[in-house]
């Protein structure tokens, strides 16, 4: 995939992420209001409830995140979960089982810290 096409899809992913932020949550949790399987937010905790909404709120607060605005996010958005059709320019996103509500700043932070967000994946 050349750089222009890659940038086209990166821009489309950003649009999707922005659109998802319209959906707001009351807790840092999965869509069911229970655990959010976001290992980066659980810290070093080995507790059984390390991914529970109350514990994730505590962890995010301790990391000085603004927890006043919780938005919907995919939480596993990497190149293997992004399907593209270069002939039409369309994009699809799969594997939503980890989706949930996170502090809005976590969306950008996750992209920056996650090795899975290497958009050169597969070009080697």
C-alpha cells in the first residue's frame, strides 16, 4: 500500500474514532457496564477485580486522566482489525468484543503507546 493510500485509511480510522465519541458512558467499562478488558488501564494490579469499573476509575484518576468525559472506543484497533477495499476506498472494522467506555484522552494515548498501531504492518 503506498503512502497516499495508507494516509487515506489512517484518516478514515480517525473519522471513525471521532464519530464513536458521540456515545457517552457513565463508567469506565465494557458496553455491559462491567469489566473493560483494557490491560493497559489496569496497571500492575493482580487483583481479581483489576478490570472492574471502580478500579479502572481509580487507576485512571491516579494517572491524572480527566475522567469527566467517557466515550465509546473500540479498544483493540490495530491493522489486523481494519479491513480495507482499495478498489472502493471503503473501510470496515471488526472484533468489537473489547469495546467500551474510556476517558476521551485514552483514545489518542492508546494509539501512541500501542505497538499494534504500526500501520506499516504487513509491508515488510
